[in-house]
């Protein structure tokens, strides 16, 4: 009797999780409890093989086959299993872009400089740039990155910066909403004579906020995402967005951004791509940092840099080429 009840409960759990995964893209996450469910969906999926194993009590070897099959399906949903795109390669020039929330509390400039050099990106977008790190980048990375737009913040967390091997020039949108952690940088990037709109952004977070306030913050992130897509539509031309958007790939804000832009990790990354950690856990648990691009470009590589624990984020990189 107990075994049957356990099996029925496990079956119900599997049905509910699968149903949620199917309907969540249409529902979005503009209420706090939907937001929490979306954030935790990967981890709900990871428990599915255990639930299938419990639900198939009495099915003999088919129990193991069912468990293995469910594990493969979950791996496909949680981990990005990339199939190379024919005809897209780095045969021509490529642009490596890195986005990195370096933490406004970090004073270990030497480690940051070393990490930037080791990543060897052509364009580096930084969030939470404080004054001491900005000064270090200006003095120590001038040779590698002669073009810099660094806006350090007295409050530490609002600072933003772009380092580039190619000419850059900052432009200003007509209206920028004020609900950001880091005020967006709007950059004109000259890559070998072709101009690209580059946006470096840091959306407002939702950590340790009560339910009703989460609703408001979700709405603000959605408004910010719409501002990004509208700005790029008005500007026209190819675009790249680097961002700590404090939103997972199952969020409404992400859906809005990817209605206009492509996700480099979806195209060329392998694995879950988690980039943000919750201290004191010794691992990154969610994907909220992105290199997105317009359809004129294509990602042929995407990676997550090693975690140095001087920030609660890992750097994310993508190598882009022009579409053939």
C-alpha cells in the first residue's frame, strides 16, 4: 500500500513538473510566485529521474530504462546540447566578447586584470565597476585595450565599463528608464569598418525581496527589456548586448530580449551555462549573464570562465562572426 501511494505521488509530481515546463513560456513570470517557480525550474527537472524511478516500482528492467530515458531528456532541457551549424565557422574575422560582473566590493584588481588578459576577448563589458578597479584597468590594460569607456560609481554597484581593441564611441538614447543597477552604456563599435550597436546593461536584481516587491521588480525588468528591444529597433543595424540582466532564460524579460536578439549560449555553449552563485555555496547555480546579438551575427563559441570567488559571477564569453 505504501509503495503504491509512493508511486502515485511520484507520477503526479512528474505530470505537474512537465505541465509547468510546457505552459510556463506562455504564462511568464510577472508575479512573484511564478518568478520563484521559473528560477527553480531547472532544479525541479533534475529531480524527475528520481521521481520516474519511484513511479515505476514493479516494472522490472523497464524501470531502469524509464529512469535512464528521463535522465537523458532532463539533460537535454537543462544542459544546452549544441549541434554545430553547417557553413558557420571562423574562416573570416571573428569578434570575441566577454561580459563580467566583477562585483563592486572587489578590490583585487590584480586578479581581475589577469582574468581579463587570460580571457583574451576583443571587447570586455564590465558591470559593478568601482573606482579602484577602473584606475587599474586604465593604467594596466591600456596597451591591450586602447579604447576604454569606464564609468566608475561612487556607490560601487552602479559602475559600468567597456574595454575594446576596436574603436568605440558612446552614444545617447533619447530616453533611458532609471530602474537599473548600472545605467546602460550605449556604444558604437567600429569592427573593421562595420559599425555595431553595443549595449552594456545591469538590470535591477530581485534578491531577498518580499513577494509584492518581487512583482514590481519583475515589471521593471520587463520594462527595461522592452526599452532595449525598442532602442535597437530604432537604431537599426547589427547589435550586441552584454548584460547581467538578473533574469533566467525562463523569464519574461529574457523572452522579450530574445524576440529581437539571439542568445550566444543557445547557439554555441555546452552545458547549463550557470554564471551566478549564492554565497556561501561553492558553485554557480543560475544563468543570468548574457552575450546576445542580432541576426546579422552568429556565435561559433560560447563559454563560462572559471570562478575566482572574488565576485558572485563568472565571466561569460562568446566568439561572433558575420552570418554567411
